[in-house]
C-alpha cells in the first residue's frame, strides 16, 4: 500500500540563543524521512521564527511508514563554520495509518537535545495519503491496532481472542561502535535513539503481520521492552494478545459511565463468535540455539512452594459430569490450537472460568556477540525454553492457559537472567476459537460456575494433586474444594466476593555474591536463584497471614542482578476472599536456650504478632461471617502456649528438641527460628509500618473494598538512587538498607500527597535496578485517586451471609454484590498538585473544563492539560476514542551533574521533560489523555569523579480522547434539540 507523506513546518518559539553577539538565532529545519531530506529557509535573527514552509512530500511504501520515524532537526546556520544543532523531534507516523484514528498530526512539539534537554518548540503539520494495495505478499500491517492496556479497550468489544503473539529484533548497539573518528556524546546518543525508533517500528510491523495471519485486527496488552546487552548488542522484544475487536458505535459508546472502575469493566461486552471461521493461534517457530554458551536453567512452579488453587476439576456430586465435559471439550480445542498465553489481566465476563496458581520460570544465560542481526535464533530459542517451562507447570495444575503473562530480563555484564511468570487458568473455549463449544455447553457454563467463587475452585483432581495442599470446601457455595491461599498475577475479578479492603504487600530481599566472570558468575547466580525465590514467597506468605488475608492479586516478582549482589522485590495486593477459609495465625517455634530471657523474648514476639494481626483486621475491616469449624484455619495462638510449643534442652537431654505439632491446630502457619537470619526475618515482618490514616495502596487498578471514587486523580513518578557503603556489607545490613529505602520512599509519597486524603495509591509499580557497583535505584510510578469518605460504604458482611444461607438451603442463583458502587460523579474541581520527585501537575482549569459547557455539542472544544494515568480508565469519564500507542525512548546526558542539582535535580528535570514530550505528541493527535502509562525502563549511570551522568527512559501508553460524565449529561439533555451529527460529540481537537 504505497502512500504519500506530507509535512509542513509552520513556526518555532522559545529557541535558545546560539549567537552570543546578537543574543539571537539563525534557525532552519531539516525534515528527513528514510533517505530523503528537505530543508526550510533560514530565518535570520529570531528566537521565534515563522517559516510557513511549503508542503514537503515523501512518496514511500507503507512498510517504510511503519518502520521509519519522521525526523525533524532544528539547526543554527553558521556561515564560516559547521551548523550548530539545536535539537531534534521524532514523530511516529503509525497512528495515522489506522482507519479509525487521527487523520492529521498537528501541534507544538518540544525540541529535544540529549545534552541540554528541551530547547524550545516547533509547530509541525503531518498528513498521510494511502493508496489501496491488494498485493498479498506485502510486508506491511497497516490497520492493526495496538493497545497497551491489559484489558479489552473500553469502547471496543472482543469478537475472538486469538492468542499469543511475540517477536524480537536484534542489532548492534551504537554506543559500543565508532561512528566517526571523534565520537561525540551527542552523536552517539542520537544514533542510539534513531536505531531504537527504527527497531521499534519494525517490531510492531512484524507483530501486526502475525495478527493479520490469524485474521485478527488488534493487539491488546502490548508490552515492548529493550534489552541493553552492552557489547553483545541491542534487543527489542514485544509480546501481546491478538484479538478481533469491534468498535462500539451509537449511543452505547457515549452512555454516561459510572464512577466505579469495576462496574465499567463489567460492561465491556464480549460478543459470541460469528459463524465464519478464524484461524487458530500461530506462534513463530521454535529455533535451535546455536553458537551460544548456556549455563544452568532454573524454573519454578509457585504452587510447589505455596498452596494455590482455582476451580475446574474437583469432582463434586452436582458438577462432576459438567466439568468432565468441559475438560473433554477444552482438550479437543487444544488439539486444534496451541497453548494460549494471554497478556490480559482483566477479562470480559464469562472468559475466565477458573484461576490457578502463579507459574514462573527463570533462566540464567551468558550473552554472546550478535553475529547476524537478521537471524536472532539464539534469543528466540531462549524464550521458547522459558515458555515451554511455563506451559508444563500450568499443565501440571490441570490448566490449559496462562493469563497475566509477562516477561522480563536483568542484565549485568555478560550474564542475563530471563524471567517469565503468569497465572495458570481455565478459560471458556468459546471465546478462544469458533465452533468448539455447543450452545448447550455455553448455557451450562453460565449455570454451573458459581458467581463470585467459581474462579477459586481447584482445577485438578483432589485425589491426584500435583503438590501437597490443604483443601477445604468453598465457604461460598460449599460444593467444590478451594485452597487455603491463592496467588495470581491478574487483577481481582469484578464479581469476586471480598471482605473488607485490600492492601499493598511487598517482599524484599538482598543477597551478596562474589564477583566473578563469565561462567563462574552465571553458575553462582544459578545456585542462588532457587533460595531467593523460596525466601521471597515465604515473606509474602508471612505478611499475608499477618494482614489477616488469604489471597494475592497482581503479583509481580523481580530478580535483579548486580556485580556483587542479587535483589528480589515482590509486590502484590492482598485481599480476603470470602470463598477461601479464614487464615490461621502465625506461630513462632524454635530451639530454646537454657536461659529464660529467650523464652520471654519469644513470648513477647508472639504477643506482638497476635496484636498486629488483630489491628490489621480492624484496619482493613476484615470481619468474615461465622462458618462451620472445618472451614476455619487455626486460631491465633496465645503467648501462654509457648511453654508447650518450645521444649527446652534441659527438660530432656536424650530426645532431640523439635516442634510439637500435635498441639493445637495442625494447619497453623509456623515460623521456625533456628538462626539469626530467621530472627531478623521476624523483626522485619513486624517493622512494616502501615500507611497513615486516610491512605490506602495497591498495585492493581482497583482497590478492593473502596466503592466511592471521585474524579480527582494525580499521577506521580519517583526515582531514588542510593549508594551503599562498601565497608562490612552483610546480607542483614543489605536487607535493612533496602527495606528502609522502600519504606522511606512510600512515606515521602504519603507526605507529599497528604492534601488529597482520603485517597488510594493505585497501580503502584516498583522497579529496582543495580546500574553500578554498590548503587541501588528504585523507581515507583502510581496514581492517587481520592474517594468520598462521607458517602455510605457498602457493607459486605450481610451480602456474604445471605449468599451462604441461600447456598446452603437451595441451588438458586447466588446473591451477588458489586465490587464498586455506581454513583453520579462529583463535580470536578482543581486540587493542589503534590510535589513528588516528578508529579503530573493538575490543570490550572478544572479537570472537567476541557470543553466549553455553554457551547453546543458540536462546537470545537479546546484541549487543556493532557491527563496521564497508569490506569486503563479515567474515573468519572468515558473514553470515546483510541488514537494509537505512544512508545518513546529518550536519552539524557550531562557533564555538569552538580550544577544541575545533583542526581535528584537531574532526574527530576529529565522526567518532567519526558512528561512534556508525551503530552505534546498526544495533543498533536487530538487526544486529551494517556491511559495505561508505564515507564518500562529507567537506567541511570553516573560518574561522580567526572561530574557526569546519563539516563535512559522508555515510556509507553495509549493516547485517547475522553469525555467527562458531566459533559455527557449536558450533551444528552441537548441532543433532542440539536441538529448536528452524534459522531461529533466527544471529539476533541487542538
């Protein structure tokens, strides 16, 4: 599909002074696409030039339109010397290639220089004319839509979910090549930025081709990452879920949205597949690794360490035949298609039948030189091994799919740790492939899977479990078996029965390792990984019990490798699921010395743990209804029981001192203290400070138990870099420093956001990295959402009690209650912007005032400040249009670090510039918000002795147009008398 690209340079403003004699600039612009370059006239002696150039026209193939970015360079003209560079602008043309997206890119773009940052703005207009091309051998994928959101986009509905798509491209890193005889930092950085833009476009095009082969039209949950492998090269890889989406049109697309995010999610319809067929999932072939040196692989299925479960295959009296039929039908579907991996974390109603446990795999590899960038078989084979491990773990749990799937890497010199994780699940086959399920079975699925608890039921046979687990009858329906705890990487299902509120739970771990090279280093890391994985999950289990909860959602575990240490950070949202049994208490056990002070100390710690559990239950309003005794875990042990749990060596020198498990409940969670490390673990468990009054936090999009959101949101990004002392570093000291770093970071955020209370920090995303020896960097991105504490909250206990009563008396439909309340959105009003390291500043005008309320619905509104949020929705608003993804990579370097305010000032200024450039690109597309925003990479390196620093940042998100509910109400009241077309409502232009 050949096309014509047209570019017009209008004007510039606030350019820097380049001529010291006149304090002015002689600016001109170079416009480059592919190998063709145009230049504007030189505008003499002005900091605000008005070029008003002619239309520069490029005749190119649509393949080049997807691969190449439009490169605009602003320079200062010098007569007797080389022209001085002012800065560059890279514009992605791909959003103009969708039939439903914008038709023009027009606006003011920041002029960015990798050394000096933003240096003024330039006004550019870009248009694309495409010509129809029926060539079936074409290599472009125009028309395939990409979404960063991990749920079905709000103004679309899914027809078919085809499955997993992945691709990677490799190249040599310009940072480690000689570009010129004298390589300047600016030339190296710009070459790197351009190469990554090219690789990103090529990767997206190749992913789109795979989607077209499946006869899909969209990629949801698109995650693109960069692996900086040093001298080995540069790898850009991406994964996503291929879908066929239909755009919602008419009144359904513009109905006022409820302020409840979960309610809005339940309205995302997934239609039945049409009668004509679509092909099954097609993945790229598995290549054989050649020419690479491999070391030990390490993989783990989390259920082997932690009791997790879900529901499909328990042989209940009433559900047995149905579940056997479901398994048989699922197996037949799997014979016709590959094992589905889905990057989705939130699902349309009816797709997710059961949720299993977390399955993960890690592998340690030695990096080798990329000999041929066109044949990345080695990296493909590595990831194929990882996915095969994940698949085998999921099958062991009786599951046929993995949802909430993600992949990540950690690289230090020649060693690379590849990590993949997801949640084993059973999905409704009718949504994955056409013609695999009869209509009668679809009806039976809806009738037999209990609402609110079906996803918790175990999928495997109770008599043939893949690992030892303590199972009980479901506390909701009492028909199937459930585990005592449940770990998942997905968001909480919208119909889940939850008691009380949720909270953010983190596990942090540091381990020293000896400095080594090549295979010796990789072997040492491989030996440490299983123990770190075990300790991280033990911490999660301990903290979950301490909170009085029984399930984790949104689990994300990072293992980061450095020169002399390994760090692990796990984040999840803890909740109390009504279907699972009440968690037992925590008992401390261990060997008792002869002195009585140790016994007294242990007794004091046990009492402190009991008090903490009781306080947490009160804080998070965990008051489950009373159920039969066999469903309840062990009670919290009293301190006086310690005399029987711990037997002193002085009592009997003949018998071995051991834990008396015959005392009390046998399902109690026991912490055995046998060394100093175990005592430190208990101390760290008790030193986690809860959030201040009025604050809640979670790493999922929705906080369970909070129902009355307002329209006030505030996104923030904070980066903290700490240099450790190299003297007397121990594992205990490292753990203490790391815990203190994370806790202080959270405390500073609570302090800076104190004006917004009561509020909840949602989608809290922690990222830890070790860029240099003895340097720890922690990055956190989240959004603060306020809620109305005066509005009546929904009480969950009566609903659960009624559900239990009805389930025990008859087989009628179970009583459901929504996770969120649906209420009218409050009038938007401005609020003070918190001053975190970098905060998305509130608009000077009200959030809802981006359009003129007194104007008719078809009047051209004006765009205010572009909103940015990591959530896939905007509270109190309706997303009416997706304009394409924003995927940007920036490099910033300085040789005057101290003069720019040190590390803090340098990072603050750089992240603020990234925000400004993202907003400018969204506004130029005609959007007014970025949703599903994520900072996927933030690599900081410094040289204090040389006063130098460098930072690389990669961000992405979905550019959208949204309309406030209050504006929709005005539109709906004026619609009967308006004479304009309905399609103009919700459109925002600059």
